[in-house]
């Protein structure tokens, strides 16, 4: 896996994928961009991913995720750039000619067809013999556990069941790339988690490459082995869940994928220095930077004594969250830190040691 | 329990006014005509009877005109429905300014009256009309062509243009109810644009297509003004014969029997068209 670029350089197009493995990745996007009139929905981006990847495209609403996915599926014509799938240039191909299938956010089931007919539609269009279509449809119905509903019209199904039909209808085509546009966004939390588990299991069972669009970072981390973070039409980081959570490439990524504490610092040469405190080796572009640290990596009290970096502070607030307690700490330098700890014995107003290890911190441009 | 009873009373009460209007203005006269169609006439007087003589006479003398009326009405209804679907589909698929313009134009044509349209077509198709004077002026024909106007073709032209907006509106309504995501899904699963129309759009328009066909068919089958004004001497439709029984010949029982025979024929044609649409546009 490539090391991620840090700092302002992360805003350049990022090329990823285990390129060393026999040359061509399954999907390669080069310079792909989309303008809607004056609005640039997707800035030129380069991205590559491998067969078998479960890719999540993660970003806030309006950042261009859907536009990117629809360009892959053939529903939005790119303003620039090209899309290659399995070595073939598909940029100019109509959706029905692409080796992709899509699970739409609004399901898009055919209301006049039964569940069975919906799922078999694509195979019937391919002109497969009726017996083979029927056999594969029954197999798929069993895979998504819809046996009891196979003869019903979509209107007689719940939201979660309709979503499973949409999934089955696309999966049965055995696409090289399965595209999913926030498929679970309309469902409640419990159902969403259940369907996430099912989707992971389906990916293991059926293989293939999944591209999953979501604005929910926990969903992205739960599903994907590779996460593409987007901000305002640009790819700002690509990496595993650990990469984007523990080594975010920018302030935006730091806060989008979780809670973060920041300390202002300056970088000169390859050294980052926090004024009046400590400095450490971290190569990158010189200038004003921030050092980030996750609340659950901040240690308090006795635990802080053995930490590499130590501050003094005073607890200003204590919030009991059940499994954990969230403390707000005013550092002596003036910054306010949030710390999450299993230790519930600390009280507001208490002076306390605050510390963390160098391995748990990261540096981003200010 | 009492809630259920109250609810059913409520629905009866709510349907009351509509049922009364329909009953008094439509069903009652219809039943009256059905009764009268078994009467006979003596010296221009209706005499209550239970004879099938009127129906025997209708079948013997008017089988040809009824078949002709059904055929021309079916042709007009089919042409209008197909054209209306094409226009409705353009309004729906193109959307934007062009779609709004087409929809506006459709609604605007509803303002022109029925007779206005007939006379407009007479101006276009007549001896001194636009087409004939152009043809004669260009020297393409020596004499103006009379057959342009007084012919079944003219009846078809006039009625299709008159009925088109009535057929466009229900079809446009049906198209608007089609989920655009399902259209993209069909493309995604391998359907060409024509395949999308066949599999994901037309099956959902069956009720509207049948409604449009039935509306055009019934309005044509009951029309007696258009054939008289632009149909010439060969185009007599049942509306003309029925009108003359009720008017000049004052044979209301025979007119009623002709009406019912035409009505039953119409119901059969419409039923067949509906069944055909359902069969050919079903999900496979
Ligand atoms: N058909 C369109 N016409 C004009 N602007 C669009 C269109 N589709 C999307 N956009 C704009 O492009 C940007 C990205 O949209 P989208 O890809 O839907 O974002 P996301 O899926 O991340 O919420 C938004 O600013 C949106 O307003
Ligand atoms: Mg979206």
C-alpha cells in the first residue's frame, strides 16, 4: 500500500491501488471531471482500484459522490477524462453496454413486476434460456432471503426488503463493478447495520468489486477495505479505515471521520514545533500546521505520566456516556481538549496531567 | 365495531351526491331507452311492447353501417392514441422549455370549439381551400380535388385533430407517475431506449392508453356532425342514422335499438382493445 501524502499536497489528484500487481488495475479513472454549467461538481481526479476491492466514496452531502458514481455507471457524461474498466475504455459507452450495475438510492424497482420478475429482468434481456434465468433467480432470492416474498409486487414490501430486491437485481448480473449510491440512507439504524452485515457477507460470497457511496463515516469504515474521502468535488484522501482515521491528510478529513483535538504548531525544515512545549520530526511543507490527536488517545492522570508528550490542565466538564466518560480539559497553554476515558473517577475542577504518545498524533496544514 | 359501521355510513353518505347525479342523468335515461327499444310504433305513436322486431331490423338493415362506424372509430381512436402517446412522451421526456411549450400548446387547442375546428379543416381541405389552391396554382392538378374534403379521410383528420388533446392529457399524467429511477435501472440492466419504453414505461400506461382509446372511440362512434359536414355522401356513420330516427322519422324505439346495438358493439371493441393492450404490454 502506498503511503499517503500529507499536508497541502493531498489536494492534488491521488493515484492509488496496488499498481505493482501485474500492471493494470480493474478500474482506472484518469482526469475524470464533471461541470454543470459554472458549477464544477467533480474536479479532475485520478483513481484506480483493484478487482475484489470494496471501495467506499465518503464525503458530506453535495461533495460530488453521486456524480462520480453516475459517471462510472454511464448516467452522467464526464466533461473531461476517461474511464477504463478491465483495460477497456468505457467513457463513451451507454449504461446498458457497461460491465457495471447500480443499486439506486430510490430503489427504482419495476412496480408492475413481482420480486421474481424484477430480479430476473436483466438476465431475460440477455436472452438466457428461461430455465437458466429461473434457476439463477431462485438462487439469488435465497441469497438475499426473500423466498417468502418472491411473488409479491414491490409495493407490498418494506423498505429494507425493497432494498434487498434492488441489490439482488443488480448482483444477479455478476457485474465487474457493483455501484451502490447510499443504498441504506433511508433505513433506520438497526436495519442499516443488519444490511451492512449482509452486504459484507455478499461481497465475500460473490466476489467482485463494490463501490459504495455514503456520507456516513462509520458505514464506510464498517464496509470498505479502501475509502476515498471527497470534499467539494475533490478527492482529498484515499486509504484504509486506519489510514483515514489515524493519519488523516487534512483538517477536514480529521474532523469528518471522527472527533479531533488540535494544537497549533509551526514546521520548519523537517521539524514540527508546538510553541512552549515540544517538537518532533515530521517532514513536510514548512509553515503553520496543526497537530491532531483523537480524544480516546488522550491520557489523563496517572496514565499520562508514562506518555511521551505531557501537559498540565484542569478538567472543566465531565459527561458520563455509559461505557465511557468524556472530559473537557483546559490545557495550561490555553487550548481546550476533549478526552474520552474509561476512568470515571475524575471530577470537574481537578488539576490533572494530560498526555499522549507521538504515534497517536498527526500533522496537517492549517 | 361501531366505528366500522359509522365509517361505512360515512362513505355511503359521501358517495351519495355523485351516485344521485350519475343515476338521474345517466342510468335512468339509459334504462328508459332500453325499455323503449322493445316498443313498437304505430302512426308515429309509441306503443308499449316486448318485441325484438326493432333489433331484427337493426341487424338486417344496419349491420354494414355499424361495422363501418366501429371500424372508422377504432381507426381514429388508435391513430389518436398513438399520436397522443408520442406527444405526451415528448412533453415528459424532453421536459424543460420545449416540454412546457408543447403542454401549453396542447391545453390551448382545448379552447377552440368543435365546430371551429371543423370549419378550419374545411378551409384547408375545401375546393377553394389552402391545399387545392396551392396544387392548382402550381399546376400540379387541373381541377381542385373534391375528395380531399368530402371523404372518410377528412372525417379521420378532423376527429383526430379534435380528440388529440383529450388523449394527450391522461397519457401525460400516466407518464409523470413513472419513477425515473426505474427507467435508469432498466438501462443499467441492459435495456436499450426502445426496451425501456417496452418494459418499464408502456406497461404502466395501459390504463391511460385504454382510457384514451375508449374516450376517442366513444366520441367518434356517437358523432353525427363531423360526418355530415366533411364526410360527403359516402360517409354515413351510426350517429347520422340514429339522429334521423329520433328526428325526421320519429321512430324512437328503432333509434333506441340502434343506439343499444352500437353501444354493445362499442363495449366489445373497447373491451377487446383493453385486453389486447394488457396482453401485449404485460410484464414478461
Ligand atoms: N443535474 C445537475 N445539474 C446541476 N447541478 C448538479 C446536478 N447534479 C448535481 N449537481 C451539483 O453537483 C454537486 C454534487 O452533487 P452530487 O454529486 O449529487 O453530490 P453528493 O452525492 O455528494 O451529495 C452539487 O453541488 C449539486 O448541486
Ligand atoms: Mg448523492
